[in-house]
């Protein structure tokens, strides 16, 4: 039995090579791996001994030779192919150990010119893995150091490798090769400015299996993007609590993304991916109090997301209520001491965004909706609203205080499922209407939740009002100003109603549907 070793990740390779030698396996290795083994006192053959050709083209061509590929690809159940090997003096290669230096971290860590990227791309190792995986009936394609122990154990106990193990190794090897090429394609697409290529490839690595999906009868797992660099829930570190469920992960992501969208200290309380309360304030604890005031009943059992290190004062307020989880960029020692008394509460901390110069590519800046047989793919909905773009369409202009709240409400409403209505005052929500089939009903829901607090609040709508009834209803409840995209054939009627009630109304010219 013979093995070929060429590894970028050298964890465990010396121990594995020793075990193979003890088991009588003849080993050959590429120069870097061979030198590493030699430093650990393990002598193995060089690839040049197989090929009788030195490394060429700056070391890029080492294994591209019939002595290597024929030895890997020859079918052991085909006498004619085995006779060809014997006639050429080529021995079979039964184990191929190759792991490739990851591509994404190299080009995500800094701005890299395409000419330099090309030099980073591994060709030989990828080809070896693909060849070994193709002939999994006889060859083991080992792409991950985690498999060294099982391979050595089967060789020791069985004298060979089981077909089941070789098949599993082949599937993983093909997946790694596909992912490697997909990352390269995504990077080159980004450099060339191609956002929607003719074939969109996604690379995801499994974080963990989940207990179940949205419902207990559904199986589920959590995957993260390999090319993503920004701090997200996929990179979060859990400090306390049980494994977050499928549904909690959805809400954790929503809560953190919403809070992070604001620059001032902000708290978002989320249920079913919609905010049920949120607020910004100079003091985080005040932001939490105002967010909770929006709807204390709906907040029960929700997820709390904050965009600052969670302090003790805010933690004390959170601990007085019942939540599933809290997610933040950090927790002070006093906050942890308080929240750890609630042992069932999940606490997650998200690493900071990387320094300037790092880049997201691949699918990091795309959003997806699943449809039967495919995906709908779009760029992410960014706000990018300049106050100078606002069009005041009513006779009364908003006051500075109203304008501040209108902009807060407008930033908030894009995080609420359509038809979305947000009532806000003093940089805090006072009522939210989400996911209603009728915009009028969303207004009614938001006003009902706000109660008396609707008076002197402002209202944001994620899309235009097809009928002016919602505007009239808001005005009758004391709403003083409205922000909406405009664009309805009945805009003039809406403006007329607003003027009649002495409302200030501004158009943004952009909607923010979230289905």
C-alpha cells in the first residue's frame, strides 16, 4: 500500500505518517510536507522519486505526471489497466492526503490585486483530491485532518479501508474542491463587478446540527458563509444557555442586525423576526426602557439585541423580564454577573467588524428568498437616505424634532415585515404594525398598541398609501407627521388629507418592502 501526502494544514500529519509507516504503508510527499516530516524525524520518499522529474514552473508542477495520476486513477478491478501500470513500472497509490490552503481568508484579509490572487490558487492539490475521490472504490481521498484517526484505526483493525469510509471521504473531497473553485469564481466576479453571474455558487460551512427546525418534526443545521468577514450572528460566541434553536437564531440575527443599523446606543426587542420595540438613547439602559414600553406584553419571551457593550444597569432591567436570549457586541463583568443568575437565558457576543481594508464577497451582500425549484436573489436593502432627498409635499414642514423622529422611524420601518407601519417619538417606537395584508390594518394595529402615546408621534410607512384612510386615521389619533415613499396614483388625495389635518408629510421616493 502506498500513500501520497501534500498538506497545507500540518496538524496531526506527523503522527498520522508514523502510524502509516508502522502499518507498512510506503509514503511519498511533496517537498514542503516532506521537509516538515523530516524535522519530526520521519523520512519519506519525494514525488520526484515517482516521476523522475524535478518540480517545474516555480514549484507549481510537481505531481502532474502519469506516474502519479495513473497510480491514483487505475481501476483495481480492471486487469487491462493494472497490466498497463505494470508495463510502465508504475505502482498504485492507495491513499491521497491533501488539504488545501483556504482561499477565502487570504483574499478577505486585505485588498489583493487579481495578479497576486492568481498566484495563490492551488491547482495541483485540487487536482489530486479530485482524482482520488473519483476512484473512491479503491483510493482514500483524505482532505481533512479530523479523519486521520479513523483511517489509521480501520487500517490497523481491518487491514484496509471500508468502502463506506472511502465513499464518505470522496464526498467531502469533492465538496472541498467545489467550494474552493466557487470561492475563486466569486472573488473574480467581484473584481470584475459581476454581481449576478450566470451561475451563482454559494459556499457554506456547517457550524452545527440543530435540535430541529421551525417545528420539531423538521431536521435542521446551521451553516455560515466562508467568504463573510463582518461580525454577524454566524460568528457569535455563546457565553451561556442551551444551544439556540432554529427560530431563536432567526430572531437573534434580526435583533442584532436591527440594533447594529443605528449609530446611537440602541436596543431592539424582536419576536418572529419583527421588532416589537426599539429605541435609541445616549444611555443604553434608557434605550432599553423605551424599547420595552412599546409593547411589554409582546416583548415577553423575545430576543434582545443591543449595539453596545451591555452594562450592569441595562442587564438588571433585562433580568427583571422574561426573554429567550440577549445578543450584544460584548458584556461587562457586572452584566454577566447579573444575567448568569438566569441560567436558561442564552447570551451571545458578536465579534467586532474587521478593520478597514477587509472585504466581503461571494454571497455576503446578497439576500435570498426560496421558491419552488430555485432562489430569488437580490442585493441587500440598504437605507442610504440623505435628508436633502426628502420631499416635503404638505403645506406644513416638519419641525426639527419631528424630522429627527421621522428619520428614526424610516430607518426602523425597513426592518418590519410589510405592510409595515412604525409610530415613533423621541427616538423610540410607540407602536408597530407588521405583516398585515392591508396597510390600513397595519395602521390600526400600530395605533392600538400605541394608545395615548400615538399623540404627537410620527408615522413611517414602508410603501405608499393606496388609499388616504390610514393617514386620516393616524391624524385623528394625534400623529403629527408622516414619512412614506409616495408614488401612489392617489398621492394628491393623501396630501389633501394631511393638509386638512395640519400634518407634515415627506416623501422619500424609495420603498422598503420586507416580505
